C-alpha cells in the first residue's frame, strides 16, 4: 500500500513539474548555437516573431520566440495499373502552430534553444515582458546619423519557352542594366531563346518558395534585408495565398545589399526597390520590408 502511495506522489510531482515548465531544451541546437551572438541566429534563420526582456534572480536575459506552422503528412493515390498503385506524400498545413525559443544572456550571447511544451507561462516562469527593442536593427535616430551607401541591383531573367526556369545575376551591381545583362547572359548560356528581364531588385533580398494551388505547382516570392528571412517570407506568402505544401527553395536568396545591417554599425541604405516589366509602367517602385514584393 505504501509503495502505491509513493508512486502516486511521484507521478503527481512529475505532472506538476511538467505542467509548470513552459519550455524544454533542444540539446542538438543548443550545443551548436551556445555562445554565439543572437544576430548570427537572426541572419541564418530570420527575425523572431516576438521578443522578451526578462529578469530572474537579478539577472537580465532575452527570449526570442519563433512561431512555427504545424504540418501533417498525407498520402494520396495518383494513379495505378494492373500491377502497381502509385502514391505521393505531401506536407499539409494543419492550421495549428508551435513555438521555438532562443534564450540569450544580457550580452545577447545564446545560452539555449528550447521548444514549447504546451504547458506553463513562459513570461511568468522567466519574469519577462514584451520587448520589441531587442530585435530592432537600429533606431530611426541612429540611422539618420549614418551615411547612406550607394544603391545596388540584382536581376532575374526568364525565357517563355522554358518558363519554369529562372536565371539570376551572379553578383550585385551599381546599375540595373549591369545586373540585367548578367542575368540575360546566364539565361542565354543555358539555352534560353527569348531571354527577358523578369524582375530587378535593389537594396533587398528576394527569397523563393514553391507550393501548390488549384493550377498546380507555382512559385512565391518574399523580400527582406536578411537572406534567410526573405525565404521565410516567401513561405508565409505561399500559405497566405492559399498554397499547400509550401517549401523554401534550396537555392540561396538573391541579394543586392550595400552592407549588412545586422553586423555593420555604419550600415544604412535607401528604401528597397523593384522593377518588373509591365508593372507600374516598368519603373522602379519602393517595396515595404513586410515580405511582399507586390501588394
């Protein structure tokens, strides 16, 4: 009888412990990122969705929260013959989400990467309050003191007869014409017969994602001044426009950035711009850093 009581007490204590902990360590990610600067994580992944400044045991720290969509794997029959049934498996968005957290010390050095448990309250557990300033690249006042660096351009070309392919300029250039000629050259060298400018970008990165809609597989773009964030924005745009099986492209984002805003404390440049044939008279127009290339 006593052993049963001890077991019940232990189980109750374990349940209390689990439901009071809002996060659990991700050991592999923690091992890799421990001691690195948080801006390195932002540059590699993307800017966090929420950030908190925390005080616990008289020590200051920061928590950066990333909202992650949840997917299920679904298998469909796509055809059959007398001997074989052909199946395909796709990731399907469930409509739900979870959270991953990056913990840093007062000097913005990463101490751990943790996943949400679904229990507890992270703000109460770690003594936190929302703190958007933790991820601001620079205040408007700081940017006004910095010299604006010259605008750079990159470009993407396409050829109508092979519309699923795109060719990007190999580098960022001081003029759109230079970037355009580079992209057209790439297109022509790989067999394009009627290579044309698809898009020119300036002072930004363009990320690509693919997804499916009622017409089949299609591409979605996203923009940012951080390469990985641009790809994340492309995935979000895919989901927001009703796409399914949205995935970032394995290819790196196309960037035309005068400097690295996260690392360079002297960095400043003019608004991102885009040029697309047939849009706004083919003239350059400003785009907001919200992930959308065109509203």
